[in-house]
C-alpha cells in the first residue's frame, strides 16, 4: 500500500511540476518586449485613411516561440468618410496576436477615440466656443496582415495588411 501511495504521490508531483514549468515558459517575453511602430493607411479613394504611432508591449510569448500576445497604445490620426466625415487626432489601443517567429501573421483588434473636427454624430459635451458640433468619436480598428521582424539585434520590422481603414503599411523597431 505504501508503494502505491508513494508512486501516486510521485506521479502527481511530477505532473504538477511540469505544468508549473510550462506556465512559466509561456509567460516569458524575452529580454526586449517593447517595440515602436508607425502605421500608415493611405486613402485610395475609399474614404478611409489613418496614421498611427504606437508602443507595443508583448505580454505572453517570446521571440523563440510560435505565438506572442501583447497590447499596443498610441496616437492616431483618422479620416473616415462613412455616413458622415470623421477627421481628427486622438488615441488608440488594442491587443495583438503574432503567429510565427520572424515572419508573422499579425492580428490586431482595438479602437480609436478621436477628437473629431467635423463631428456629425455624438457630441459628448466637448463642443467649441463657436458653437460648432465638435466632439469625441470612437472607431473600431481591426486588422490582419504580415509582419517581418529582422532577427538582428536592432530588430527592425516591416508590416503590411488590411484592416478597418483599408490597406496599411508599417515600419518599426524593437526597443533595446
């Protein structure tokens, strides 16, 4: 009976130690988890365009893993002609998922909060002294694309894809 209990205890402890080791491995983000990016979505006649500068922070995964998950926040200029014109500067944020190691499938979901100078929609009480209908507008930002991160220590990156604002191209680098 003692042998069977000790074997069972050994098995349980072995499995739990492997699970704990696996969780720690999944949380590792490597030594350089921050990146700075610039994304541009030009207007190709579709009425959508935007420019964003963002800081990205990987939260889960590491450069030698197949998947990485993180968040990004930054400044956004948005120009949307969709049931009224939304144009202005603001902030944006969201989460991203990278699948790959140097060549990535880049999936992003988030949103932008823009101070709209042409607001024809909701005015959240931030109107101008001149009585114009100026307010804050929210816009969803979704994208799917390709990202290449150079494996050199400087960590330059190039991004292309399609999203809510149309086709985009981006540049960036991993902060050391």
